[in-house]
C-alpha cells in the first residue's frame, strides 16, 4: 500500500497508478451529489443538454452535509452509502467522471465501468463527518438548490483523507479485507 498526494482534476494516468488500500491526500475541487442530483444529471446527458458541472477528470463526493454552523465553511460532511448512485454512475463515468467518494461496496456494472474508463472509487471515513469537514476550505451550492442538503456543491478541499476502496483494475479493499480474516 502506498501513500499519494493528488490534486484535482485527475487524469486517467493518476488513477491507473492507484491500488486498492492506498491512502490519498486530495487537494482541489470536488463536487457533491447524491441520488436525486445524479438522476437529474443523467437525464440532462440523455437529453443531450449541458451539465451544471464539468465531469472530465472530476470527482463526485456522495454527501449531504449538515447545516453550516456560524463561522464554519460547511457542517458535518461525512460520506453516504454509495449503492444508491450505482444506477447512474456508469453513464457519468462514460462522460469523463474520474472518481467517486463514498462508503460501501459498488455494484458490478459500476466496477466494470471504472475499469473501462479508468476511474477510481475512494472511501471516506464514515462516522468522522465533523473531522472530514475540516479538510473542506470552501463550499458553494452551484446546482439544484431545491434539493436542500442534496444540492450539488462545489467544494474546495485541502489534504482530504481518502482510501482507495476500488481501483481501476478491479482491486477491491472490501473483498480483500474480508479474505484476510476468513478462516
């Protein structure tokens, strides 16, 4: 397992170097979106319309942050379970999305799309939402404000701690971790 410092946007070359279990310190722009926003993004793509965010080389963080306390940039911002985005992820990956951040394993169609398009799935530490939010230096709602906490936000992050959960070659820390402890 290796440690990496990465800055967004990510290239396919950046992603193909990562292996399941590697740790990453991420700096740059990350977009937030959950299932309702994903549905809208895919509908726009299917209609041939422009998206409110760039996909090429970008990352989407599956989070619905808590309300922002006075004097803070964002409220607690821990990852949400990723499988709800699985129906939408392959088409976003096809259109240039380079990575996703969440928690929990991904479906086979998502993993196959990651391999095909050179993408990565990062796990953020669940249960540490307040700690994670310290790595977010700015947050701005940029689309779908009507979705409240699930609106798309543009986050600027600095040294955001991540683990490569599933790499672009099919390596899967969830499966490999279980095998280590199987009898």
